[in-house]
């Protein structure tokens, strides 16, 4: 008998963890590669998204202040109430308030939702600036300009401010990009629709903020400067008898005619609003005339956050970028790159110089219009001039190091504008938190009232402005002093009446009364309030002071 046959049994390999990890790593590498490709191919979106993230991060931390509260109260009114308000005050911000009204209707109000549109506007402005820079000087210039823009201290401020200044920068760069496209398309004969877009956008921009009319004026200067430079180039070529092909002119009489028609259309259409805004000029009476601070405001505050060293370096780079580009373009053997970069100077310099110069000149003539925050429309073009200097560095590694240094230098400012007291040292959030903490759950059903005194620095405005900014802290309280409701009377803020008669008529069963007002610089109505409450059996239980806000809790004995 023979032995049975023996052999080997093949056991299939089990799929373990290693192949799974391999597939995961492969997919992760493909994802990273795809993201990297998208970043490289669409720098406008990448830089824009970076700007939104940087500006939106921790935007809810700083306490609201006076100007932001004006946005909140205006945007939360009904359409008829907002229309009535704009006929007496803030017509210059009417379109912004209308947009914020729709935004709050969609998402509701919180400090973050108030400021997020500004962060979004800065991101869009940065992306558009990348596109504009690419048109004027190539990819390096565009990306560098977008990143430098985000690093500017004033951009960090505007991106976390619940006011229209961030959107003003967006409209300024968008209007410039559309205008440049219209000029270039004029040479091909297919430009009428672009000029129509330019006129419509100019109308919208000036309606959003009348100071954007200065951007339109700056565009006229750019066109004339370009025309004069072209004629000078032709004259030099003629004198030297060179046979160089200068190519078609960028700016012709046809371009000037089309710009004039588009600008005239916008001017006529927006003139009723401009007249209404001019009739409300008293609301900028707080702006000081030309003085010792004006030079420092122009030099350091308007664009560089009041940091003198930062401002000195930025101005130096702007000067280097401007001079070098113009000198290179005037050489006999000028390259296409140098000619294009010179055109970037002709676009940016008027938009940097004219708005500030016009406002300072008007202020010097007695029309007080210049404030550093009104120069924000120039910020993208300040960044463009700085980028012209930085991109003179040819090795990519050195350029990247220079841009990285600019971003690192902006970190302290980016942090400072997100601190709790970043907005005019406002402590309204702290005041609201004190009141919220003291209104314990055990007193949730208690009847409570509040008397609002004046706000520090604004004696005609009551501290009801703090309730507007932080309504949850005052939920359920009865306003014992108000006589004139701002929303119903077409003005910004509520106004108190005669406390001796108004407070007693509303006390009823109220057993706790809060007084919220300002410190010494405010109009002090607390003694009168205390006297009226004492007549009805109330005594002061506790007192708090946080910054410029004073709070006193009165209880019925």
C-alpha cells in the first residue's frame, strides 16, 4: 500500500491594515496635490479665502462701540423707519444699512454676524487686487499685492469693523478692474457693454459712499497721464528716428469719450443722493480742522495703524516701487515688463494721492471732511505700490521671504484689533456681562426697570446704545426714562424725558432698577435718578464701574 499523496495548501493573503493605510495615504496625497494645484492656478480665490479667515477669526471678541451700534440700530429697523431715519441722518450710509438689514433678516444679529460682512468684503477685495495686479504686472505682482494688502494694519481694522469701510475698498478695486478692462477692450471695438458696467458700478459705488466719487476722478487722472506718457514716448521715438513698433495706444480719444459718458451718467443719477448727504453735513462736525495731528494722520494713521516705524518702511517701499518703475519705463531699451509696471504706477498713484489730497484740501478750506478712516478706499493701491517694490527682488525665495516678513510684522496689529478693548477702549461687553451675571436665575421672574444715562463722549446719546449692542442683557427690562423713541421719530437714538414725572409713572410693581450711564465726561443724570427713586423707596444696593461705563443697582426697600 502506498502512502497518500501530500502537498501544500495555499492560503490566500488576508487584506490587512497595511494596504488600507497605503490606499489612505495615496488618496491623501492626491487630495493635497489637488489642493496645491488649485492654490497655484487660482491665487485670487486662495488669497481671498485667506483674507476672510484672518479677518473673521475672533471678530466677536472686541466690544462694540458707538459707530457699530449705529449700524445695529439702523439695520434692525423696519423699511419705513429706516427710510425716515435716512432723511434726517446717515444718508451717506443708507445703502450699507439696507444691505445689513437684509443680512440680519437672514442670519440674525450678533457681534460676529455684524462684522463678518466686512471680513468677507476684505477677502473679495484681496482676490480682486490679485486679479488687478496680474493684469498690470503679472502673477508675482498680483499675489504679492494681495498678501501685502491683507497685512496692512488698517485693512485688519476695517475687516473686523461693523461699518462700510471694508466694502469701500472692495468697490474701489472692483471699479478700477472693470475700468481697466473697458479701456483694453476699446482697442478691439467690443467695449460698450464694459463701459455700461463701469457706469453702473460707479453709480452703485458712489451711492454706497460718496467718497468713492474720488476714485472715479482718479481714473480720469490715470487716463490723462497714460495719454500724455504715450505721446511723450512717440515724440522720443520720432526725435531719435528709431523704428521701434510702439503698438496700439492704450488710451485714445475714444476711451476718454466713453469714460466721460459713463462718469456723467453716474454723476447725474447719483446727484439727488449727493445733495441729501450734503444737507446732513452737520453730522461730521466732529471732524477737526487742519492741525498738528493732520500730518501724523496722513503719514501713519490712515493706512498703517498709527505705527510710525511701519509707516516709514511702507512709504519708503512705495517710493522705491514708483520711482524705479517709471525710470525703467523711460529707458531707451525699456522692456515690455517695465512698460507694464509703469502703467501699474499710473493706475495706483492717483488712487493713493487724490482721495487724501482732496479731503485734506477741503478741510483746509473750512469743509471738515478728512478723517483717516475715510482714506480706506486707497488701501488696495497702497499695497500695489509696495508690491511693485517687493517684486523687484528676482529670486522667488527672497521675494517669498520678503512677503513673509511683511506678514509677520502685521501679526501684532492683527492681534491688537481682536482684543476686547480694541474698539475705542469700549467696555460695553463687560458692562452687559456684569448685568447678565447679576440677574440671577432666582430673579428671573422679577420686575426690573432701567434708566439710561448719557454715554461717555456723546452727551446727547443715552446708554440705551449699550442695550442695542447687547440686547440679551436687558431682556425684559422696562425703560423708565425714555420719552422719544428713535426708531419711531426718525433719529438714531432714544431720548429721555423729565425723569421726575416719567419714572414714577412707569414704576408700578418694579422692585429692581438699574442705572447705566457714562463717567464724568458724560452728562450726569444719576443724582436726579437716585433722588426720584429714593422718593419711592429705592436704595442703592451695588455699584460697578468698568472703563467709561457706570452701573448701579437700586432695589425697593
